[in-house]
């Protein structure tokens, strides 16, 4: 008889890592794909820098206002980038 062919081994799925981040005094656990930790850390550093710039602007009060202003600025930057690529 012919040798029985074995089934190829299934790749072991890589589990996402849980990282704890702190934004405006709130601690959150975020799921991060394995190997992407450095990107998440860079994104957190960028967010922290934007928070410190935005926190001290006139008319910006409270965590929600700070994050809303950052989100609006990021959306504006994204739209400008898309416009410049066309």
C-alpha cells in the first residue's frame, strides 16, 4: 500500500495581545495584533502629544472636548491628505 499522506499542519493562530493604555487619566485595555505593538505605542505617543497641545486651548474644557477637537483635526488632516493625493 501507498504511504498514508498526512494532512498539513494547521498554522497556530496568533492571539492578539492586550495592552493597557492611558488617555486623559483613563486606563483602557486594547487588543493589539501580534507584531503591531510598536505601531500602537507610536500612535499613543502621537495622541499624548496632541492631547497636551489641545488641553490648553481656550474654549476646550474636559476630556470629551479635548478628544473631539483632536478627532476633528485628524479628520481635517486626512481630508487634506486625500485631496493632495488626487
